């Protein structure tokens, strides 16, 4: 997965590059609009060089909108995530109209960016939707809406099922609380409560209590991850 | 010249002058009519006197010889009456007698008296024409003319004097009016001078309402009310700025101290990684809180500047409430609190139009607030109602009463009922971190509720008595 970041703020650019590289992606960084546009239009081995563009709106020279227009005019179809410091409805609408796929308002949590990047990269990879999701001995049947752990039926509420489905679909990824609240309950704002923690704790009690290994992990300060901890990093999994 | 920009003094002076002119012209017209009528009356009286004299002389002549002597008698009688001319026409229209050279516009008399007024090249006349039948003489027509030029001269002089007087009076009234207006408007100038003295730093001052005329009193009252509102806004703005500074200072100073301590300590060995990690987690929490606060502040600032677009979507409050219950249920249950919805809306109550996401956020903030302030084992009630085309939604929780002095300011940014909680969140957070990261909202939740509701053209109220606090939104 190759990603191009176009960001003029030096620290932001460096940290984004470092973070995404550590998350296992190949990242290039352009410091201004012209370089960015030039790089974004590269073709390698007969296909677009980059799978995703992360674009800052406020750029010297050519601004983010113009880069986006240029990229689309050149026939590039990779997804574009834009970053903006101004949370104005008009800005969002403009970005989406120009062909951006998602946006994040600064300041944002890196884990949020990572989740969105992964989601955008997965998009378009049309695979046959599985009807049963599995990890370790946990099984989730999406059609009959049943959950089994080690062959035993687990009783879940509708929201718990949705939450578990989300964690399973994106297993191995750290999902930030805001993303969980938005995907499971359609709450697109920070309610300043530990509602998600409570919900995850309850789900964990049903899914992990009395079973080994523990699948749902809390990544402190970031969010939650569902993963079969084959060689799990010791510090990532913590008790609630 | 634009009349609206004319000074009040000039305007009033002009109005005074115009009034004086109108009154004097009216009066002049009445006097002129009276004088004219008086002249006519006088002339007729004199003419009628002469007419009866001529009639008598003619009628009393017993025979033709006596009749022949009448002209001489007439001449005598008219001595000293230069402005009066008597002419007697015979039946055939010829002049039988005349005392002057004035031409009459008519020679033949009818059965009744005919009053005439006419003028030739030099003079104006008034006259009468009357018929006379004597026993032994042919029909006579008596015509008497009076020269009234001197009246005309008098009237011309009178009019000229009147015009002069009017002009003079107008000027005088304008001048006096100007002086009077200036004197009369002195209180207004005094008020303006006092208003000029009030500066941003002295918004607490008020104009004295008792020492001004009644007309200005309402103006002064309105001005004072405006000052009060300004003072209030200024005060809030000042508090707001210092609140922001304070809210940011605490986390930043924490971060700095923490970082400096860590740099000084130079941990080593096994524990080092864990120690540093701990510090980073702690910093992250501060950063997240600051980021959230900034986002909330920007949202409120947008709302204050009227930049929130509320959209025209239909929002079903009851399904929104249920969605929120769904979200908060587990959290409330852990705290031993029940959430309940009561829908008291009329069957055909109009739906609410607006932005679903924003309204959901407002409701969510109210619910979080209510759940936080409810003791274990109690119920938070959400009630929907409608009346006269208005929709209302209230969130009610049992809990200690909020003192009345706090109620109007609950929706202010950063306002907290308990001031001791205000500046001391760090310790509290450490205590409650594992339980609930959020018993320390930034104090912006209710301000956001108000911004959203106001942007939707609604209003917010809060009532707190008898162990029950109720927040109500009316749209």
C-alpha cells in the first residue's frame, strides 16, 4: 500500500509519515502543492503509483483544492482524504464535490486517521462478503445473527452484535472510541462520556470471560482491538 | 438638501416660521375681506342717499316747468361731491342730466336696483342704476357712480403692509424659534454629552433618568437598557477570555511540569519504557481534552456568528431520543439509573425541521448532564409535548435543587455551579479516571445545547425545585 502525503507543516508531515510507515505502509511526503500534484500523477508499472492521497487544504502555492482538481483532471482515481484546520460546512462540501472521499478536521487523533486510511484502502477491493466472521474460536454468523465462542452460543443484544461485527471485520486494527460510537450507534460527536468503554466492557464479559485467549484488547489512550494474540505485545493488552 | 439631515433646531425654526406665515396670511385675508365689505357698505350708503335725493327732486316736481328746474337743483346738491356723479337718462336713452363724464356700462334700468362695479382706463367705480316713473314726465333712469379709486389705493397699501409684516414676523418667529428650540433641547445635548463620557471601561455608569424631561426619559431608559445589555455581554466576553486562558493554562502547565520532571529523572533500565509510556498516556489525555475543548469552542463561536446551517430535514424527536437511550443505556445502567420516555404530543403535532445531527447532540448533552446529576436508583425522564404549534422536549432528573442565582447562567460557557470544581479538575480526574473519564466536562455542554437550540429558532429553560431539575427546549 503506497500513500502520498501532501502537507507543508513540517512536524505534521513527518509524524504522519512516521506513523503510517510504522503501521506498515509505504509513504511518500510532498511539502507543497506543485510537488504533490507532480508525484500524485506518477504512473508505475502501468498503474497509479499511489493507492491513497492524504491532502492538506492549506498549502503554499497550489492549495489542496487545486491539487485535488489537478489530480482528478489527470484521470487519477485513487481515494483522497483531506485534512483541514477549518471545520466549515462549506469546506467539507467543497472537498467532497471536488472528488475527495473523506476528510478530517485538525486536530485529529492519529488512530482516527489510521482507521480512516485503512477503511479507504479497503474500499474498492471487492471481495465476496463472508457470511461468517471468524477469529480464533470465535464465530459470528451474520445471517442467523448468532455468535459462538468455542462452540458455545453467546447471547448478544443487537448493538453488542453490531459492535462485535465491527471489531471482527476490522480485526487487528485499533478502533478509536469515536469511530465505534459513530459506526455502531451513529453518534458522530464526542459525548464526553465513557459509554463506549462500558459497552466494550460488557461485550468483553460475554465474549472473553471464561475463555482463552482474550480476544478484545484495550489499547490505552487509543481504542480497542480484536485480535487473536498469537505473539501479542505485552503492553497492548490491559485489563479493563 | 436632505430634509432628514437638517438639524432639529433648524427644522423647528423653519416650522415655526411657516406656521407664523400661514397664521398671518389667514388673518390678513380676513381683515382685508372685512375692510373691503365695510367700504362697499359705506359706498352703497352714500349712493343710496344721493339716489333718494334725486328721486325726491324728480318725483316732487309738480309740472314740466318745475322739472326743468331740477338739473340746477341737482347741481347745487352735488357741490362738494366731486367723486360722485349723477346721470339721469331719458326714456329714449339720451342723457337728460349729468354731473360728470363717467361712462356707464348700462343705461336702461330695470324694475329693481342694479348695483354695478366697473373701471375705465384710469379709475374704478361703483354705482347703481334705478328706474323712476313720475306722473307727468317720461321714464327716467337714474345712474349714480362713485369713484372708489381711493379705496383701491388704500387696499394696495394695506396689502403691502401686510406682506411686509408677514415677512418680518416670519423672520422674527424663525429667530425666536431657533433660540427657543436651542434652549428647549438643552437637556438632550446634556444627555448626549453624558453619553459621550461613557467608555468601554465604564459601562457600569448610567444616565440619570430623573433629571430629564418626560420626552427624553424613554430615550434615556432605552439607552440605559442598552448599556446594561452591553455591560452584560462585555462581562461575559471578559470572563470568557479569562476562562479560556485558565482552562488552557492548567493542562499546559501540567504537561510542562510532567515533561520537565520526566526529563530530569532520566529513568533507566527495565522501568524506563513503562515510565515514559505512562507519561505519554497522561499527556495524551490532556491533549485530547484540549482538542475537544477547542472543537467545542469553535462550534459555539460559529453558532454565535450565525454560521450554523440547520437544514430543513424533518427530525423525529421520539426516535432520536430512543436512539440516544440505546446509546446511553449501558452507561446509565451501570450507574443504576433508568431512562424513560413519555410522549405527550398531540396526534398531529408538526414535525421539527432542522439538523438531525445537531439536535441529537443537544439532546445527548442534556441527557449526559441529567444522568451525571442523578443519584443511583432514580429515573431520568424525557418528555415530548406539543401545544399551539410549538414542540417541547424536556429532560428531567431528580436531584438536589440548583440555587436560583445559578439558573440564568447555566447555559453560559464554562459556567459551573460549584466553583470549587471549576479549577480543580486534575485531581478529580485522577480519582475518577477509571470510573468515568468525564465527570469533568469542560463546562461547554449546556452552552452547546443553547447554541444549537437558538440556531433552530428555539429557546431553552431550566427549572429546579422540589428536588427535581428540568431542562426544557421549546421550538
